[in-house]
């Protein structure tokens, strides 16, 4: 890819993200919903302005998710997360088992081979922590008890989903899966998070203290993102996912006394990369594969809708397993767990590459991702309205708003007067 | 390239840039010199941590140069640039003709074919506006009359260099070059800059006014960089270079009343991408190809050093053609024009791809780029010392310092007390 191709792609992505994000806000929806619709408009189903399969755009969008998870970790109080830890774990485990079973059932219903049904079931397991966190933050709700349960469960089921992915990949490659191998994968994935948080918490304050002695520009910024990149890389090495490493880095730095400064420093760069991810999610959707008037694609539309139903029902029921020492609105938790995203799409792409999923079944999974992602934001918006007046949803969203923005708005206000 | 490969590359780049940048500052040299040394250490001549030929790193480094030129344009007063325009034009034309002739001469001296000699001569023509501007800004000298002449001349000879590139590429492809074709290329390149500045100046204030009516986050930031990306893309379409378009966008926005706000908004993202470029320049240098103890590579070392001498002498003499209505330190201008960079390397890569330059001759050109780039910063540092006390060089560098940095330092100071 050349620099001019990158410029065209970025122009299309930012224009779509900001135009449709603005429209979403004006009709009272979270900006992230607009960004995904913008992606559909400029992607394979619309103007073909960007190719979501381009490896450059893909890697930049992954950097966006990584920075988003880092910021979310930075904004998370680990004590509050652990306080609702039992509820999160229950929601996560139920939220992996139920959708896996129902998804497998959809495959069996259409008499698909077992391996393919396992693939379909597995692709329903992991909530997209990126999409969910972004919606909650767009609604100014990231600090509520329900949000903490959702966040914890989404991180845990992301790890569970990745364990499943490792096992299913081995299956796709024709290898035997042993109980010991499965247990090992499982232990490594959870062990990494525990070790990363423990080691990171010891290391982080020393690292931050070091930055005050450096003469280089923006020492705090570079130290923080390098810490996040390093843990992300180590997470991948350990068989976990880069986003889990970035989240752990954020959690560790959240406990230092410079957490707010780091947040302020990392925002601008995160705001550059994050829309690339959400627009890409929309851009990858190929509506043509799901045309109901074409007999060849009608079957995949039906499978996709059934998968979506299975995905929604599974997480809603899982939400009701949440018990904590305090009252929780468990329906909110269930709805918050609905969006599937990156992990589901990774499953689908792996299946497509391995020759297990046809282009049609790939689109069915993409439809499931799309439906679950589009259904949750308006539902959450309705359920959370009483507590979030309009002003709050515009001014308090933690992830998308910066200090300099607030200053900018004040200046703009002054100019208008 | 996967996300983990990108993370490793970025970790290596930022670590090298910040570590060696810090060292350079401590011995009183511009940070950019340290960043390039850091590149050599982690590149093909050292630890092999990054592959400068990776298309992803290459494209991100180009985005860095583009943002650097945008910021420089944003910080440039077009009236002052035009006031020294005649001097700039003279330095640019002499600074293209003299190095081209001497470079051709070096090829002829070694009895190389005419086409190859033309290639070598052409690769000496364009001053690296990115390197020069960064050095001047690291030294806090971007606003002096001499700097304005250098900046103007560097932009003009970049355009001249790109015209030459178009002609030489046609030659390499075996096509005939007509006077009409050459004139057309020349007219388009300069015409674009004039039109872009004129149209941009009319458009920019309207665009900025629009941002105050938007509800999206960081409207000013996204409007500005999209304006820069759009002009960069149009410049490429018109046969000029993306960096020329970005510079023109900066010049146009510099005349709006929000120029300082835009600068503050774009800094953080620019500081992320700019080091990628300077580290890449160092990383591409293969010292092995120039081993003096190996008879096979000794010849290329000699050619490279002669090319470097030709490159330095040509620009020094060109500096003396600078006449303006006021006194100018013309030796400073000559020295400021010495660094070659991206355009020289583009010539070399094109020659290598076309099969005209051997790996040895490619390294000769790379050596010339390296010598010219490393020679200028310390020389400028010595010549400009009387006017730049140490504090100024650390605190006033316009491109590498941000408002939030200053705030950060103040906080750090407070913590230390």
C-alpha cells in the first residue's frame, strides 16, 4: 500500500466516522453506531472506498482497539472490578457456554458437519469488549456497577473465546485436542493476566518516576504507550491477545498518581486510531451475500438471523446469573454483553481461510456480528436514559472527549457570542 | 504484517528514538541526529529489529514526514517566505544544477554508463526539507531570515527534484524525453503549489468556521488533518509530492485565526509518527556494503564519499547565490541545504528496482545521504550557538515541544521540590 492509498483510506474513514457519528448524536444515539453505519456506506456494500481486508488498515484498526482497551484499563478501578468479580465470572462462563450450545444447535439444525457447527458456536462466545465499552462510555455510564460487571465479564469471555480459538484452530488443522493441551492453553491465558497485573503494578510507579528525570519531549506519553505495547506483545507471546495485555497495562498504570495525566496524553493518538476500527467493522459487511430475493443467499440470511437470535438469547440469559452483594439491573448486564465483534470476525476469517466456512456462511457470521452490534446501543440508550440526561451523554463520555476539546468548545462558544 | 510485528517495530523505533535523542541532547546536539543514530543501531547494520523496507513502516514514516511538513507550513508566514523568495529561488536552482553536474562527473570519472551517471547526479539534487527543518527547529531557529531562505529553497528544489525524477524514470523505462513533456511536468508541479495555496487560502477560513457548528469531538483536529491529507493526495494526483501538498495545506491554515489551536491539536499525533521517519532513515543504512577492508566494497565507499563531497560542495556554493534586501549569513544557508534524505533515497531505490544501480552503488547513494545528513546538524549547531543558549534549544523547539509538555515539565518540577 502506498502513502496515497493510505491517505484516501484515512480520508474516507474519518469523513464517514465524523459525518455519521455526528448524525447518530443528533438523533440521540451513541457515536459508535454512526461510525459503523459510516463503515457500511464506504465499505464493500457501498462505495468501495476502503478495503477492510487491506492488511495496513487492518493493523491500524487493531492498534485502535489496543489503545481503546489501554484507556479503558487506565480508567478502571481494579478494586471495584474485583468487588464484582464473582458476578463477572458467572456472566462470562454462562455467556460462553449458552451461545456456544445454541450456535452449535443452529449448525446441527441445517445438518452442517460437526466441525463447522463447532466453528459457528465458537464465533458466538466472545462479547466485543471494545464495542460495549465504547457504547457505555458514549452514554457516560462506564463507572456504574452494571458496567463494571459487563467489563469484567467481557474481558474474561474474551480470554475464554481466545482459548476456544486456539482449540478450534487445532481442530481445523486436523490435529487432536487433548485435555492436557486444552488445560494448558487455559492456564496460560488466565495466568498471564494475573502475572501482568501483579508485575505491572510493581513496575509502573518506578517507570513513571523515571520519566521525570528525562529531558526528552513527552517522556510520560512515550513511556506509557511503550509499556502498553510491551505488555500487549508479551500477552500475544503468552498465547493471550494483545488487547488483554493493553488492558492489563492500563490497569497497572491506573494505580499510579499520574493516571489522569497519562490519559490526557494518550487521548489524542487514540482518537486518531479508534475510528479506524469501528469504521472497518462496518466496511467488512457484505450486504449482497445476504440478499433475501436471491434463493442462493436466502439460506445464509436465515442462518445469520438464527445465529443472531442465539447470540442475543444466550447473553441475555447469562446476564441473569449475575449476583453481587448489591442490587444489579441484570437485564442491563445481559444487553450490555450482546455485541460481538473482533473475536467473532476472527473466528469467521479463520474458518474462511481454512476452507471450512463458505463465503455464504462467513456472511452469516458477519450478519450475526452486525445485528448484535446494532441492537445493543439503542437498547442500552433506552434503558439507561433516566440516568443520563442529554448533556451528560455529550460532555461526559470518557473515552471520546479530551480536555483540549472542552477548551475548544468553550472557545467556540465565546466566538459565537 | 501483523499487529505483534508492528508492536515490536514501534517499540524498537520509539526506544531507539528516545534513548539516542536523549543522549544527543545531553551532548548538545539536535535530537534528530540521535534518532538517526538510533536507527542505525536497530536497523540492517545493527540489531535488525526493524526492516526499513517493510511497506507498513515505510508508509507510516511517510505519514510522519507529511505531518512534519504540515506543521512547518502551519508555522510559516507566507509573506516572509515570499519576501526572501528571490533568494530561495536562486539557491534552489543553483543547488540543483551544481550537485547534478558534479554528481554526473563522479559517475563519468568511474567510467559508468551515462544513464547511471545521470541517476547519481539526480540523486544529489534535492535537500531534505524534513531533516533541515527538524534541525532548525531543534535549534530554535525556524523563524530566522536564513531559515526562511533555506525552507523556501528546500521546497523549490524538492519540486525540481521530483520533476527530474519523473524525467529520469521515463529514461530508465527506455522512453524518449521530449522538451514539451519536460516543460509540462515542470509547469504542473509549480502550478499545483500556486493553485493549492490560492484555493486553500480561500477555503481554509470557511472550513474552520464550519467546525464550530459541529457536535463531534475534536472537530478542529479532524477538519485540519483531513484538509492536509486531501491537499497531499491532490498534489500526488497532479504529479507533485504528498509532502508539498501537506506544506501548502499548512501555509493556507497558517493564515486563519485558529492556527495556534490547530498546531496544538496536531502536535501529539505528529510526535507519534515523526520519529518513525527519522529512525527509518538510519535503519536503511547498510554499513556492510561500505566495508573499507573488503576490496569488493571499497570502490563503493570511495564513490559514496566523492558523491558526498560533490553534494556538500554543490550546496555550499549554491548558498552564496542568496541575495535579499537584507544581510544574510550565506554560509549558514549553504550548510542548511546540505542534508539529503527521502528524495535521494527514492532515486536510489528506483534505480535499484529498475536494475540500473547495483547493491553497491545503492549503498554509495545511501552513504552520501548519511554523510550529508550527519554533517549538517553539528555544523549548524556550532554556527548558530551564539544566538541559541542551551535553554532555548531545549524549550523553544517549535516542532518537538507541545503545550502539554511544558505543563508536564512544570508538574515534574513541582514533584521534585
